[in-house]
C-alpha cells in the first residue's frame, strides 16, 4: 500500500496464501520517493527513463534472448513460472515478445552507465558503453480505462539480486503508473516461497 498516493492502492496476492491490504494511512512514508524522475536522454542504450542506478528502455530485437536467459536460469525459473522448471527453446522467445507487445508498459532494466562512458571517442569508451542486462519490469495487462488498474511484474537475473535494483525499479514503475498512467490500483502475484520478493512487495 502506498500512503503517499491518495486514493491509490497496491494489492499483493500471495499464490497459495494471502495477506490483507492495510488502510492507506497505516504505513510510514516510503524511504524512496515515488515521484519518478524526469525522462532523461541516454543515447548509448536508448533508455527512456533513468533512476539513480538503472536505465529503463523499450523492448527491442535481441531482448527475447536476454529474457530467455532468465526463464532458463535454474535459480530464477521456480519464482516466475507455474509450469515445470525445464529448459525452454526458441518458441519461448515468441511468447516473450508477444507478452512485451501486449503489455501496458514493458521496460528492459539495465545498469546505468557512468556519464563519461556515453561520450564518443576512444575504443575504451565504446567498450564501456555496453550496459548490462538485468531483467524486465512491466504492467503486463492492456490499458484498462474503466478500472484503471495495472498488473505488475518484475524478473531479474540472479546475479543482480540483493543489490536493491528490484526495489529501485519497482518504486519507479509504481510511482509512474499512479502519476503518469493514471492508475488507481496495482496488483501482483507472487509465490509464497519467494520470501525475498514478498518482503520487497510489503515495503512498497
């Protein structure tokens, strides 16, 4: 629940269990401001938005392969699928691309590059200006003008867990959804054994 956003609510649904959603004034102010920063130009990665440590950009050619690497990661897969955890082949890339195309807002998460690495010049700068793929964050439903709701989802490669990147990207997206997309409600689903994610979502 976000007490800093009047008349708005984040609903957390645990798969196989449930927690109640508190009133809008029952939590202290969020430690990270929900006001999304102004869009910034980030030419090397074509990012539309930046946070202090991340860039968020549109899905593009080649990202289906990056997303497939999460689906085929034995540590990440149990938290993102209700199906058997088995290797997925090229057909899964089409599923990923269709999901991105059909989402209200789908952003690829990358590590933000140092400002000086965006300057053209030496080969060292060119090499440095290759942001690392982290994962994706999205409102996965189509725009819903009647109910003004968003179905939130985030997935990241395990090597980026525990660094606060998930919280940083989530707070940006939820704040952007309420303030810029006009959402009144955000919901998400999470497996109850994904305790790291459950604790994060309770803080949002």
